C-alpha cells in the first residue's frame, strides 16, 4: 500500500512539474491561409455574417434571445462579437471556457489575400486545469484550420463568388447584323425570336453565314424597355433601315456561362459587373447575352444556357 502511495505522489509531482515547466502559462495561436480572391469578395462573404452559411463547414442555429447566429463546429461554438474594417472579433466557446479571437484580412496582391485567425489563452496555476486548457487549445487549432480551409475552398472559386466561372478572352465575332425595338413591358421570348428569325432570313438572303449564337441586350430607359438583337456574320452585307451592320473592337472581353431563365441571365450580368469592380476593370461597350439555347424550342427556362459577355479595357 505504501509503495502505491509513493508511486501516486511521484506521478502527481511529475504532472505538476510537467505542467509548470513545459506548458506555457499563455497559449498564443495563429492560423494563416492565403486565398485567391480580392478583398471585396472576402468582405461580401466573410465580413457579412448572413453569407457565412455558404461556406461554414458546421451547423448554424439562431439564438432568439440575442438575435444572433451561433456557428457550431466539432464541439465548439463561434459567435461574431464585432465586425471592423478589415477584421472580425469572434468568441470561441469550448469545453468549459471561452476565448476571444480575431480574424484579420490583408491584401497580398490584386487577386489574393491573407486571412489570419489568432487568439490568446491564459491558463491557470492549477496543473490539471492547465493541461486541460492546453489540450483543448490543440482541438481548437485543428477546428480553426478546418474552418479556414472551408472558407478558402469557397472563395478560391469564382463560380462560388460570382455564380459562374469567368474568363478573359479576345473578341472573335467582330461583324454583327443588328436590329432593335422598344416596348412598355419586358419583351417576350416570342418577340425576341421574331427579330432573331428576321435577322437570320436577312443574312441568308444576302448569302452570308452566321458565326455564333444570337446576341441580346435589354435595358430600361424612362420606363421603356429597349432591346437590341444581333447575330455575328462572316462577311459585310448591305444594311437598311431595319438591319444595321455594326463592328465590335477586337479587344478583350469577359465571358461566363449560366443555366436558367431571364432572371438568372440578368443576375449573371450584374455579378460580372461586380467582378469588374473587384478587379478594377472598365468597359468600352455594353454587356450582352449569347443565346446558346433556342428558347422557343425549349420551354423549360431552367434548361436555358446563356453565355454572358462583357467587353473590358
């Protein structure tokens, strides 16, 4: 019995010595990731709490008392306490304690940022408690790393940030046969394709060939919807009061593709405009839709494929 008591006392002594000598009183930790996106994207999807569900890897519950969302992941709870210009203050609630941390955003170059999530944890003189907090900090670090990886995986992809993959290419179809019309209501698919078919007939009568899908641009001016329809051709043909020949500058142009109806296409144009703002691009001309799917032949708008083009400098 005496032997076992000595062993227990020695083990306790070793534990206390280990806790005081090898475990720091203050645990300072930092997780850093590099993300291929601009600061504006991070602001929209990370510094805006309502967008966290798009990339958060755990579960989210709404606390009706505080009227705040609580973000759960692997046994820990995360609460946003304050959002600053380039930082978010986050409280982490773990097993029996809570810590305050900061997520900081720094631009590295025009198309990438660095995100750092750091916190400081002060342990106590109690060796058991110090050991507990030390091992809990290891768990928290692993959680933060996985959360940051999930954020990075989302923000690294333009299709997540802007709803589509966006490429910059050179304009190939520079010669267009175009016509336009105005209407008090948003133009119907039938009306749009009546004009498209009219252009197709005119192109065929002049022995030219179409080189790409029909193009469409709709905008509103003083309550009136104005629509411009065009089809690229291979050669110059005569023009008249109905059908005009226009040339596009063979410069740079952004292109993306979406699937869905008119709302989806219009939202894609808006998102491409945001992409331009994010990347400090300007445009010398109007954006337009390229109607890949013949919308008269496919009544299901969820199957319409549309390419979005936006000329840029």
